[in-house]
C-alpha cells in the first residue's frame, strides 16, 4: 500500500491487532527506523522444546520498499517470526549444541516420530542427536568410531557400536524405521550413504545434514531432491549446511 507521510504509515501499522516484526528492506531506508521508534514491536522469547509445539507468536510482518510504499503481512505462514528459533537450551545433558537442529526439525513439525519407531544415528559422536532421539523413539542405534559422551551412553534404549558409520551393514538393523546423520563428510559421500541404505535396508525415512566447505558444487542438491517425499531446508540452527528430510507418506 502507499502512504503520503510517516504519520499515515504509523497509523496503518498501529491499527493492526498484533505487535509487528520488521523485515529488513532490500534498500537502505532511514524512514524504517523512524517508523519503528513509534511502534510496539514483538519481543522474542526463547522457546520451550515440546512436540508438537504449543508455542505461537501472534504478530504481523512489515517492511518498506520505497519512501511511500509499505508492505504488510497480517497472517505470516510461520509461527516463528522471520524463521527465528532460539530455544530454552538444556545446559546439562547434551554434549554439544548440534541437538538444537533436531529440536527445530521436531518443533516445526517437519517430521513426526512415534514411540514405536527405531532410529539409527550414523556418525553420532559425541551424541547430541542420539540423546534427542532416545526421548522420541523406542530404540536408537548409535554408530561412530569415536565414543559417545558417558551421560548419553548410559541411557537404556541407546545401543552404541564403535565402528565406521560408512561401513555399517544395513542388514544388521532390520528393525530400523528412521536414519539420522549429522556426520561430517562431503555431500557426495552422504549421497552414496543414503543410496546404500535405500537399496539395502527397509528404512524409508531420513534426516541428514548436507555440509559444505570451500568451493562447492551445489548441483548435488538436485540429486537429493530427486528422492520422492523429500525436501531440503535451511534451518535457523544450520550454518554452512542444509538439512535433507525424507518421510514416506
């Protein structure tokens, strides 16, 4: 919508029922900062992890494209403003912060796990993902040459094996319904691993981090996209990586 002056823009935004979140404009516009000073903006609070998430921000998003052009989204698609996703973290048990990626996947409903599921976590050390999974499914096979954190290892539904994640035989894990991997490797090596489990196991559901380093050929993502019922997401918790998810419908 267009407006003739700052006061008119402020009146439009103040007339909306919820508090606003500002989306940075592609063009540096000093008027945006001046308008923001007149508004009550949404204060973001850390999210308590739970599945499914009961947390719900009520907000609208706005930005300026030009000096007299205002864009407003009154009902954003995501409950989390601009993809923001900061958890009230567990500072005690998890051995690293990688677990936050799985928390985000579960909180946003990208996958649905049940207590009947059995998961395998490849390249699991020190155990952040294994720890999350142990609370969501009946059993977790945790595979890595490096050891798990001692606090993770003692949980009764975790079966740890000290071996190369790429050499683990899919035939040994016939009860698995999910494969998870946050392993550090090239996208090409991960694609090989996924294809191996697709061909040699009954596993149909996957959550894997595709990690990039240096000069990258991002065309490899097209190969992951070819799998039916799959999607590639850049999570708030991702860094130089994306998350590939495949859940059979």
